[in-house]
C-alpha cells in the first residue's frame, strides 16, 4: 500500500512539473517593438504590428512553436548578426504562417505565404532565395491582406542592448 501511495505521489508530482514547464515555456520573456510595413507608424498606408524580438540562438530555435495561436496584430521578428539564407521549418507549430524575408536595408525580398504546420517528420524547410538579415513571422494570410510584397519596406527600431 505504501508503495502505491508513493507511485501516485510521484505521478502527480510529474504531472504538476510538466504543467509548470509548459506554462513557463508558453510565457514570452522576449522584448517587443512596433514594426510597420510600407510606411512609418501613423502614415495612412502603414500597417503596424507588435513583434517579439528573437535575437539569440535559443529564441531563434523556439520561434513561435508550442503556442496555440498568434494575435492578429502580432508577430515575431528574427534578428541575425549577419545576412544569410537561413531555413525555417514548422516543427511544433499549431497554426500556419506567412514568412516575410527582409534584407539589411529593411526591404522585403521575398514573401512565403500560407506555410502549413508540419504534421509528420521530416518537416519541409523554407529558405529565401537571397540573403536576409531579418525574418518576420505573422499569421497566414497577413501578407496578402495587407499587400506585403517584394517592393514593401519595413520600419522598426531595435531596443538598445543592455
């Protein structure tokens, strides 16, 4: 009987631990900034959103995975130290995305729309044709809805390093 109580206690403790870990992982501690497409904030043809800034390898790897959804006017901005052709995949994603590839001049170089979630490994990789310094992930359909194209510009300010 004592062994049975101990095993139930361990199972309950394990379940609580997993729930706690999932809560911690789902809470974002990333800095945010306003990012506008096509024109700076306040101009009539701008579309502005709040983005979480993924600027380290850990946040690059996690991205938006393990989240149930993304608010309509939110996204994630991936910032890299040097331009390159980095591939992204949809592993552990729960919703489809548009990926917007941006060069060092903050010009959109490519839009990869409506990328489906990966339901079975191996997941397909998505990479730009040209080097990019920034990548923006938004809900699928965003780029079409707001006419984000290869001629679009992106406006944002990164927080000062601590």
